[in-house]
């Protein structure tokens, strides 16, 4: 997808230089929160394509930032184990996420509160609000990460 290429290929280097891995992680999650909130206001296919083209690619920054951060947090001998664990969690979330949101959508869609055609739109919006809330919940957690992780690791590796 062109948006991912633009974010990773063009936006990543300056964001990384200015804010480090933690900043990249934060910006990625913040932009994905905005992306999900914006879907509540989409009314046409062209708006969907515009959102996809502009904001969706920021989600592609999350995994490289996470990989860099986890690499700075564990010893060199443990890199393979932690990489396998992170990939397993990513794949599990990728499999269970659609199931969870599908169940939520079906429950909301079948609810009498969402019975009309306008109600179906609200049920769809609810899914994006929930996704935005999940992204938003990560932001305070990201702030707890030390800003100079890579410098700290380099200093301890040199000793």
C-alpha cells in the first residue's frame, strides 16, 4: 500500500531522528487513533480512500518501533526468543481482533437499538470508536517508556 511506503520510507527517518523509537511508537498510535475516529464521519468512498491514503500507513510504523524497543530491552542472547514472542502476540492479535470486532459488530447490528438503516451506520461507527479507544489507551503506556532506551543500551553494551 502506498500509504505504508510513504510513512515508512519518507516519514520514518525524520520522525525517528527527532523523537526516537518511543516517539515513532507514540506518533503511530496517535495517528491510528485519529484514523479510527475519522471513520465515524466518513460518508463516501472517496473519503475512505483519502483516509486510507493519508493516515493508514502510520500503523506500519508500530511494528518496527516495537521491534527496535524490544531489541534495546533484552540481552543479545535473548533476541530470538523475544522476537518470536512478539511475533506470536502480533499474529494472535491479528487473528483474534477481527473475531472480537466481528462479534461486537454483530451484537450491535442485531440489537433493537440499532434496528434502522441509521442504526447500522451507528453500529459500524461503534467499531471504529472502540478501535480508537484501544489505540488511545496505549498512549499513556508509551509515555512510561524511557526516552533514551537506545542510548542506555549502547552505554551498557560498551561496558
